[in-house]
C-alpha cells in the first residue's frame, strides 16, 4: 500500500516537473520568438529609414544639380539678352522723338532692374555661390530681395559670435529657409518678417517670424495628403538630414513662428548618423 502511494506520488511529482519544464520551454520559446520578431521589425524600420534618408539625399542632390543648371542658364543666356535689350534701347534713345524718350528711359531702368533681379536669383540658386559666401550672407541676400519688393518690413538681428556650420548642411538649411520665406509670400498675407540668428557654444538657433494670417498646423498636416502638398513634410525631412530640430508655431490670425535649432558644428560632427 505504501509502495503504491509512493509510486503515485513520484508519478505526480515527475509529471508536474515535466509539465513545468515543458511550460518553461514554451514560455522561453515564445519569449525568444517575440524578441527576434521585435528585433527583426526594428531592423526593417531602421533599413526603411536609412533607405528614405538615402532617397531624400539623392533627390536633394538632383535638385541642387537642376538649380545649378538653371542658375547658369539665367546668368549666361537671360542676362545676355537683357544686356542686348539695354544696348538697343541706348542706340534708339538719341533718335527717338522727345515725347518717347521718357518711356525709353523708363524701359532702360526696368531692364536694369530685371538684370539685377536675374543676378540675385541666379546667385540664390547656385550651390557653389552659397557655399562660398556662407549661409548667413545667403539668407541676408534672400531677405534683402524680400525687402526690395516693398511689401514687407524686414528686420534681421544677430546674437553671439558668428560661426559657420558644415558646408553641406548650409545648403540644406538655406533651401529650408527659402521654403519658409516662399510660404510667407504665397500664403501668409504678412506685412512684416523678422529673422533672428542666435549663435552659442552649444547650438545655432534661427527664428523666422511673420505677422500674417497664420494657419492651423495640425489641420495642415492632416490635409497635406488630400491636397498632395508635401511642403511641411519636406521641411521636416530636410531638418532631420542635418540633425536640426524644426518647430513651427502658428494659429489662425496670429502669424507664424518657425524655429530651427542646429547643434554647434563641433557637437554635430560627434553625432552618429
């Protein structure tokens, strides 16, 4: 009887141990599987992000090549044509009736203004020129072009000791600023634009403010897919390429503030890509 009871107890204990061992194996297998699955998903996400980064960089490189080509065409061909128009007007002027000379002089003045605008536009599209003069000067030129339209009061302020960021990042930052200013011109209905450049040992902060109508940022992002408008998304992608933080603050009727923060070049070079 005791032997039978002992055998039964051993059977129960062994069975329990086997069940526990099997359960532990199943749990371990499931845990390992989930861990591998999570790691695999993370690798897929990282590969997708890396691919998107490379794709965006390729698109930007192609865009820069296109802009460089347009810049050279503007400088070589259109500027030459405007010069010829000016020469012809100069030759016509002495022979023109006195009542037409004022119109010819006005046309010459417009041609001169057109030449100046073509040169400024060509410079703003030329990558090598932007790298040569630096981001700060390139941005000032762009703001001066905006001010010359006499539609905006433009104010620029600087704080701290000026330094340059990485050349390849200056191009992306400048194109980002062009997009911001283009949005001001197209949508903001503003009368004043302020650019504040802040240099510190830790970071460079650029703040562009307008007093326009503003917009609902959340709605704009939601509707970007429906309207096939990628402006805001592209701005965020450009910022991510240079490890910059882009913060846009806007409300209907209250203007817009765009703040771009970039780590100091020495810090930026230590950030893993």
